[in-house]
C-alpha cells in the first residue's frame, strides 16, 4: 500500500422524486387539519471505521468533564455500544472514553442546511400555508437519528415578497423544525437554475462546459457565480442567526460549497460538515471549471467532507493536491496545519419502510393485480428520471439487442420503464424524451403483437405503494446510469425482493456498484452487447445463484440504512473536532530561552537532539549546484565542542542526510550521528550500525530513480539525493513555481507507475519529493536510537532534560510528540519478550536496537536504568522547537539557524 504525504440537500435527484417517496400532508396552517409527523426507525450499528494512531488528551484540554478515548476507533466503537444498549444507562457516568461526551450530546442540536427544505409550501391565504413533507431520502435518514435535535434550514421553493407572508411561513415552518431561507427570483434563477444546474451539476456528472458563444457565456457565468456566492452568503446569515454554541452544522450538496467558508469566517469554532450527493469528477474534468480554486478553498473550511464512495473522495483530494498544491494525506487534505478530513459515507435507505409496506393490504392488492397482468412473462424494470445521465436510451438499445439475439424470449419477457419527466422546458431534455419515445416505438413495432408489447413505458411517477408492488413482482431490475452519485432505486428494489429474490443488473458507473457489486451483475452501459448478455444471464440465472446474490445485497441494504448513514456522519464530525484538538498543528510561540537555559543548568542528565539542514547549517548566499552539500554553521564549532564536553549532556544529530555528509560535518565532535532519518547510527568514536527494521523492501528504488532522474533533467538546478533507504528529488535551487509544477507532475507519475503497489511513503516537502519505506520517520527511529544511547552510556540517572530542535518535514514531526509529556504515544518495549513494567505517561520505554554483526549488544549492567526509568520529563524540562516553520507540532519555534546558533551558544556557557 502506498501512503501519500504532501507538504475527496437530499441524495441524488432520483431519490427526491415522488415516484420513490411516500408523501403525506403535514399540516394546513390556518385550518383545523393536523397530522402527526412520520418517524423513521432507529439506526443500526456503525459502518466500519479506519484505524488511526493512538492519541489521548486530558479532559481539561477539551473542556469536558470526562477523559476522551485514545483513538477514533475506540471512541466510535464505544458510541456504538451505547446506542445499541450494550451498556446500561447507569454505567455512562462512571466509565472512561467518549461516553461523557455522548451523554452531554444526546440532545445536541443538529442544523441541517440544504438548498431545499424537505417540504412543499402552498399558500392558501394571507396567513395560511399548506405544507407537505417528503418521508423518504434524507428526511427519513435524519428523523431516525434520535440523539440529535434536528433543525432544517433551506429554501422553501416559493417566492415570498411581502413581510406578512414571510412571517407567517416562517412561523408555520418553525413549528415543524424548519427554518426558511428567502431568495428573490433573480437570485434563484442565476444561482439555482444557472450556476448549480447548468454548470456544477453537468460538470460533476462528466458533462463538459458549453462552448457556444464563449464571450457571452463568460459574462453569464460570472453573473451566475456571483449569485451563487450571494445565495450562499444568505444561507450563512440564516444559519448564524439560529446557531448556538455546540451545534453541529451539516451542509448538503454542490449548491452550498461556499457555505463552510462563510460559517467558519464568522465562527471558527463552529462544527461544520459538508456532504456531496453527486459524484465528484476526476481532477482532469474538475480543473476545467473557471472558479475551481475558489470552490475548493471554500469547502475545505469544513471540518469533515463526505462522499458516497471512496473514488469520489479520492478525486476530491487529488483535485486539492493538483490544483491548490495542498498536502493530501490518508485522512484528508492539510493546508497550513489545518486538516480537513475527507471520507466516504455510503448512504442507504429506510429499508424497514419498504419491508413494512409489502405487508399492507394496499401493496398486496397491487401485487395480485400486476401478477395477473404479467402472468407467464418475466418482468424487467427500469425506474429513472428522464435525464441524460440515467442511460435510458442505452438500456432500451440493450433490451432491443437482447430480443434480437434471443427470439425465444419475444413473448416471455416484458420491460416496464418508468421515466419521470424533469426540466421539460429545457431543449436537451425535450430532445432526450423524443429519442426515448422513438426507440420504444421502434422496439414495440419490431417485436410486439396485437395482444402484447415488449415495453411498457410510463412518462410519470408512481405512488409509493404502487412502486413497492412493482418492485416485488420484478424479476430483473436494470440500472444503466452513465454516471450516478449512488442510485437508491437499486436499494429499494433489493429491500422489496426478499420473497422473489430477483436479479439486479447494475451499471458500474453508479455509486451503488461499490456497495451492491457483490450481489449484482455489473455492466458498462456503453457496451450494448455486454448489457444484452447481462440481461440474458439474469433471466436464465439459477434459483440457487439468485438466492445467494440476493442474500449479499439484502444484508447490506437492511444493515446500512439511511439512519445509520446520518448517525455515522454526525458522529464522525463530532469526533473529527475532538481529534482536531488532539492533533492540531499550531503556530508555536518563540522558545523561552531563559527558561530552557535555567532548566538545563539544574538538570543531571540532558539529551540534545538537533536537526541538521536549515537548523545548524550556514545560509547560502547564491544557490548553486556546487553548493548542494550543506555545511555546518561556522559559529557552531566552538559551541558544539563545549556541549559535547559537558559530561551530563548527550548530543544527537538526527538528519535525513546521508552518512558521508554527517561524517564530514561532525566527525571532529564527540557526539552521536543518526543518518537517513535514524536508519543508521554511530558515535563519532565508533563505526556505523544500522537500526533498520528487518526485511525492509527496497525493490522500488531503481524504478523511482529513473523517474527522479527524468525530472531532474527537465528541471534546471534540481538534483537527486540517492540515499541507502530513500530517494529525494530536491528543487530548492530551481525556480520555485516551476519546481512545484514539476513536483505535482512527478507525483502523478509515481502514483500511477513504479510505486503503485509498493510499501512506501511519498513525502512532499515545500521544495522536495521523497520516497521512503512505509514507517520510516525520525519519530519511529528515536525509540531505537534512545535505546542504543542509554545502553552505550550505561546510564544510571534518568534523562531529566530533552531539547529537540530541527526543521523537520511534517512526516518527521512525530519526534516532537515522542517525548511530549501531555500526549503519551504507544511505544515498543526495550525487551519485546518480557512484560514491560508500568510507566508514567511521560516515560516511553526504549527498544532493542539492531546492531551490526561487529557490534553485538553487551550484557546489561545491573545499575543501568530500564523501561519506565529512562525519562523523567514534565512540562518544565521538555523543549521541542521547530526552526523556520509556521505550523508545527513542536511546543516552540525559532526563526532560523542564526537564532539556533545564538541559543546553543548561550546554552553552552554554563558548561565552560
């Protein structure tokens, strides 16, 4: 597996239409008619979470009365136990982990912000409004999340100009937990009909921007984009007017990509999540959007960004990396120390609602009627909006090809195609409708008889119970989407098929293919021959295979529900904010020099860990290729001699540089050298030994070297550093902008080529790209280095002072947290086969260091400290200090090597 470390409303429109929703009248305001709100079922267990490094923090840092679980998995699993009743209510107060947070947030307010409210408002008089609620899709999902008090914010779908109407509508919606956003007609036209529907929606579905009359289109696009930002600003004002401290704000879909930015600019502490219900295109498609950077930067202000599938999330991260030049990590996107988490959250449906409907008399009557109507014939079904992305023509052509190749099925199969009209005033949709009708007529003319036709085509939606009955009697559901965010029709079909065990033929371009692929027949809808063969396979499939395929899909649909999706996203959003407190990269304050010197003077056993490049090196006046080998700052020679001569001090130079460079710079001093990020270690009085883990795979080096050499030739004044355990392409002397462009291009080559299956990390610095084996970092090596130092010096006194100074890449900043007394990290014990003794949170144990054959580990002296006694640190005697970085995990900072020289000189004076 490759790690890349560099310095991706309601659901899709198909689930919003009335043919997939049971609509119920909510209230008639100004009259006596009232009905209860529908309540969806309780959510099930959590989706599987990723593993994360173990982090902990005291409750005082988070402002909570309870300690926080040490990892995301631990916190979320504990929440799942509480939701499922695995812990009694009386136990919540007395146990650790996130349960205190859960208890406090059981009725946490959730502000759901979407372009449209889940109601239709019809004015019946000056002060009377009729509201109709949709009980499907996102509505049922969030109604099932019981631990949150949900408030919906969105446009009501009506143009209300008078103050009396606005006030009465607000009051009517407010009684049901809805808050309206009022937009004028011009804004709606430019924002919704213009930028959202004519620009973003087509582009996100891989339909390119229009090329007609470019100058006029450009002027129109600018007006639409300004209206888009204006509408998002209006949404933000409404959200802020209803926001209370501690609320979670969940923004939905491409209509509101600027909303996270406006909200965070107003209240930086606000918990903001954003979820996209459509596909997110590849970066090559997305980069054609003129406003590409502004939209990405705005949505990145959110704490958590969610997509239906991993592919969409990957495309988003790639766009941020390639367009904005930001650092893409396995967790998300990092920008100047601020991490926005990006993850996949596949949506589901309220499966229980469909299962219950099958047992109602209404549905049973419909089933009997349809069974008689189609008696003796297999039923194939298509349920789609009449839209270019749904692939209806491709579906009909595949069915025509099937009938052409299989004459025996002419009078034994019927296709029912539900095509719900949308945007009937748009020319492209009118043209599509004519095309579909033409194909249907041709097929019925070719293969129909006086009494039967192979296709029943309906240009309308169906009532919920009619649709459930049609699902139930269908033998094959055919989904041929050319591009679909998820396509919940396939989920609904599976939920209604527990008796018949029908077959699902599913487009690989629908998001549902990643969830239901195990039980479906996946097709490329553009390949008409392949789709026709899939129809034949589905109709001729054995009962045993149908049952097995259905079992896989039915388990997924009934366990990964819409309620679970909503509950999981909000829980992850809460936890992302908690984790941000644990791992936030901040601007460190200046190093308190006097305090550091005073603590050093009173300590008995001091450890000084110093980086080399940009920390102890002299400034290069004019960057030249013949000066790429860094040199030690001239003013440090005498200072280092004094520090190395101090019997209580142990000096370790820890660098990513190769061994020969460190030998040249520090060979005359009595100190420890750790080269290539700690993979090689020696005291200057001894020989080099390796601390590399066993079986380190370096098969990738040759192929990566070829890529690096190629880009070095294409980028003037760049060069390659070939180390024994890593390769670095450095462009710090090249033109910076050109170097960054080349670095992004190089990353694309690496990702898709020589390291696609290699166990390596790709680390992008501000002016370099490094490839190293997975797990190689300064923080990972310091454990082994510390063990060797303790053993070689036969330490009998705990280390009571640590100073760690360096200009380290973010990948290597784990060395700062290694010694951090307030953030304990798991360590490997010095003797793996023996049980480790209990230790304080400030004392990591050390590891058994791998040594060369010429230097076996000597017998351990009885006076030597072990395990928990190695470190005796607290907040007063540990100083981590970054050099020249604005964002860091270090406690303190120095601006450059000159300040490092001044500080070390002052530190060395007491030892003179």
